C-alpha cells in the first residue's frame, strides 16, 4: 500500500512537471558592423564673403562682420573618426579684369570660435590664440603650412563636437604675435600704389589632416 | 425418449430463425485517434546575416538602415515566420557588439528594430506590436524584450504569422541610444573596426 501511494505521488508530480512546460523556440540573426575611417571638412555656411570698403573709416580702421563684410562669418564642421589638425592658406587678393595691383593676404584676418561640444583648451588646441577679435590672426599665405586648430585631449568626433565659427576681418591691423595682420592701413597701401580701387578676389583653402 | 426428441426439435426450430437474422446485419468499428501535438516553430526565412557599414560622416552622425547610407545595412531586414498550434509571443535580445578588430564595445541599444506584419495576422487584430515604424523603433537590450504579443488569437502557420523586421543602427530613434555613433566613438566607447553580435529571437507559447 505504501509503495502504491509513493508511485501515485510520483506520477502526479511528473504529470505536473510535464504540464508546466511551455513550448519555446528561438532563432538568430547575426550582425556584423564595419566602422570605417572618415575624415571630412565642410564649410556649411559663409562659403562666399563680400568685403566692401566704402568710407574712410573702412580704409583707415578696417571692416568686420559688424560692418563691411557680408556675412562676415563662416561655419566649418569636421567629422573625423581619428584625431586631426587643420591648416588654412590663401593667395594674395588678385584683381578682376580691369583693375590693377594685388592686396597682400595678411590684410585679411580671422578669429575662431568653437561652437561644438569640444572646447579649445580641452579636446582642441587653438594653435595661434586667435579666440577674439583683438587676437585675429593674419591669413597665412599659400604654402606656409600654418596649423590653426590642433588636437588637444582627443578631437575625434563629428560635427556635433567639431563645429567652428570663423570670424573674418580685413584691414584691422591686429597684432597677434603668432601672425600679425598687415600693420599698414588699407589707405596707406592704396596710397602707396600696391593696389588700385576696384574688385579683387582670393580663395582660402582649409585642409583637414589626419594625425 | 419421445420427450427428448420433441425437445431437440424445438431447440433447432428456434435456433434456425435466430441464425438467419444474425447474418443479415453485422457491424464493426474502426477507431481513429487524431493526436494534434503542439507545434511551436520560429523560422528566420531570410536576412539571417546582416552587415552594417559606417562609411561616411553622415553614417556616423545620423545612422544607417536598409535605405539610409551606402551601403548602409545589407540587406537591412529579416523575414520571420511562426508556425504555432497555440498562442505565442515573440521576444528579442542580444549582447553588446564585441570587436573582431578594434577596441571597446558598441552598446546594443544602437541597434533598433521595427516590425511589419506581412501575413494575414495583422497588428491591432490578432497580434500587437509597439514598434511599427522607424520613429518608434525598439532599441535592443541585453535582456529579452517583447517585440510581438498576442492580441486575440495568433495561432497559425507561416501564411498567418509572417513578419518583416526592419533594422536600424545609430539612428537614435524610438528607444535607441540617444547619442550619435560619432559621439560614442569620440567618447572612446569604441574605435574604428569590425564588431559583431548575435540577435536571439525567442517565441514562447502562451498556455
């Protein structure tokens, strides 16, 4: 009788266990992700700047985004899967047909503001200290290979991290020791016959370099 | 003796009609026992291997899918079918991406999925799914998350229970990782390289 009771108990327990099982099936999907290298620099706004010297103050003291240069700023973004630095260079301004002389490129200056999440002094290095109007750096002449933004604690990142506002000036004679702008006024250079009244142009080239 | 003869005669006389009636009708039975065993089968019909390639700044900044990025995610979708004699629900989960080359790990919530019902069972009728568009995509987790659930009755075969899972990566939609792949890369979460993970789909019977 005792054996019979035990047998029945085991039978019930087994049935319970069987009934408690829930059918499960599974399958898989395999994902392989390739993170490839990319280094891009883009001028997303302000790719063309119109600089107009109109009155004596413009010739004597220069022009900025506050007056004389439209738009006066350029937005530059960097997307880099590794660390990087940036150079800039330009030829002297050359005259359009019908005008004469050339304007030295050091009459053009700029300062840089970091508007992404990376900051100068942390992830980034502002190589020449041109972080405000009074510290504007003269545009380097073509071939001078001047680094303007370098790597700090690690500047790998996209445009959310690496966005910059370039502020342009011309004829303001800023005296940044790393690259002083032309100390002579546009008036004195005009008077000296370096260039005439008229229309001139140049193209600045920004270069992103993988480190 | 006479009595015995009479008695035997009566017995034969009675038996004869009985035998005649017994041969006029007969019956026999064939018993059919149909055993409908429970079947719960999950099948990945295509798209078992997915290759996601981040190739440009836009890929890193905005993410990729079957239609975003070049090549983006190839093929970018997976067709699954459930053959079930009862009701069921489907869960999904995966470990973080681990490097084949490169360093660090890619959190699995950078991978997203949304569902399309291509069988006769439809979302809102027989089944439910909270992730029916890219904008409401599920960011995968290490633990299982229910992807498709029972609404009324979802037992059926592949013609009824067929679904296309659309994959996203780095698009920051729905419950996916809110940071761009670039931000995570720049934060040192992972480097350039090749990474892999295996997504597990689990179908479970609802008793």
